[in-house]
C-alpha cells in the first residue's frame, strides 16, 4: 500500500492506494497515527487508489475516525471507487463519515 500526504492549510490530505485489508490495515493505521496526533486534526482521506477494502480495513478507517472525533477534529473521505463505496454503504459508514465525490469538496468542507 502506498500512502502520500499533502498539507492544504489546516487540512491534511492523505492519499492511499492499493488494498486496505488484513495484511495492510495495521501499517495503514501506524502510518496515519502520527498525522492525527496534533490538536484538532483535520484529515481528508483520498480513496481513489483503494480498489478493495475488507472488514479489517473498515475497522482501521473507523478507528481513525473515532480518534479524530475524540480530538475534536474533522475527517472526511473523498473520491471513493464505486465498489468500495458500496462496501461503505452496506457497512453504515455513509451515515457516519462525510464522503465527498472529489478532493476539492472534501478540502473545502474541512477548511
């Protein structure tokens, strides 16, 4: 899994690509942990490169969301591929986490 980060003012844009599953979710969580340790973190996760998400990947995203929410921050997903979006919908994430069709909207919502 590849992960890149790009600051946009107060918001950090993180782009991930590959599979978010049992073999990558721990590395994903470890990589993002220091990025959300600041006060009131604001993070947009660009999922345009994520082609598959498993239950372990869902747990990693949910844990990230909960940590950011507990720190009084803001979190959003963007550019989610249709197959992954379907999994997020079935899992109830669409009612929990902001999901935007593209980066610009997500960055503007969290700015």
